[in-house]
C-alpha cells in the first residue's frame, strides 16, 4: 500500500546532504513519509542506489531524486540546488548532514586517538572543506530562493561540545565547532525573513558507519540514528515557525511528551552566546 501524499511537509522540497548514511537515510525516509519531495545528496553512489531501492520498495520513490554530490565543491552544490528546484520546486528545507568522520584517517580512532603527526595538510583541507565549508556552500546556493519565498528551514548537524573540544579529535571537532558558529550567525542574519536556522545533534556516539566497528563500542549502547527524526521533522513543520537560533539534543527528545514540550526540553541556544555579550569595542557595542 502506498504512503499517503498528505503530511506535515506536503508540498515542500527538502535537500539532504550525507543522505545515504545512517542519519541521512532515516531523515530522507521520514521526510518522504511526511509528504515532502526530497533531493538526496551523497558522495557514495552505491549507498545512494540502495537508498533509492529502499524508497521504491516503500512506494516513496516518485518524490525522491538522488545525486552524487561532493559538497566540498561549491559548483556541485549549486548544481544540486538547481536540479532540485527544476525537478520539485523550492527547495524549502536544507538539512546539512553530510560530513567526513575520523574513521577515514584510521578506523580505530576511538580506541587510539589521532595525534597531529597523523593528520596531513591534505586531510585537514578535505575535512574543513566538507564538514565546515560544505554546509556554508549549500546554504549559499539555496538561500536566495528561501528568502524570495519568505519561508525556509536550515538544519545543521554539528556535534557535542565535548567532541568539538576533545584532544586528538581534529579535524572533525574544530570543523563542527566552526559550523556551530556559522549557524549562530546565520540564525541572526536571517531573523525576521521566515528562514530559520537551527542545530540538531545526536548527543553522543551514534550507530552509523561514522562510528566504525573498530571503535569497540557495544552497538546496542549507541544512539539510534532514528533519534534525529522527531526534532528535525518538528523544526521543518509549521510547528517550528518560531524556532530559530537553537540547538536540539536528539537523545533528550522524549517521545512520550507532546512535540512542543519535547522540543523545549531538549533545546538550548546555538553555540556560546553568553561569551559574546561584552566585547571590548570602540564606541561601546558593535552594530547588530
């Protein structure tokens, strides 16, 4: 039986990066179930094909497009947004989920942390281009249409503050810290336009390919990637119209609560706003 066409996101177009991994796949399926059309972007052709097959089995494929996209290259981000617009309209929703994990350097990185001598300049550049610049590139490519429509949702997936600051967890941690700062600035920049910017994090190690088997965790003790679905779908729906400049810890979302209450319980400001209140500035305060 086919899924109903109507849902909280009917008529919307969503673009999801890192769409064929653990979290991305869950988000794509959830957005489709809620009635959105989805442009699924990933760098892995095999996983994209598997995602398309999974959607076809569930009779969701008519509102799905897949595209191999390297988000570290701005021209590919532009092409992906243009393709989504020509196929479905919009886009109205952008979920910046795509990222490289530390396992690309060494798969046992959680057991034996990675020191600076193991990180080549090329590795550093690729991590920052993907995990930091990639989200900015996608937002830059999508924002004009959102602002013109007076409605848009940007959700950036960062990480825990512990991971951002952790010793020997570079380049992943610093790149995600940079994305957190971008999110805070853009939430303020787009305030009042109808475009919201929020951060959602799992809250800890998650059962995805980014946490390799060599990490030594009991997989059953890891956060399920499906935990990311409720806060992100809520943010992308009309219920999230007034939510911007926040970070949500998905593992703290209580499914037994009403969604608005669950959102409030796992919400905090993006980044570190308390540290920004009293800069030393000529004339008093900088221009808002």
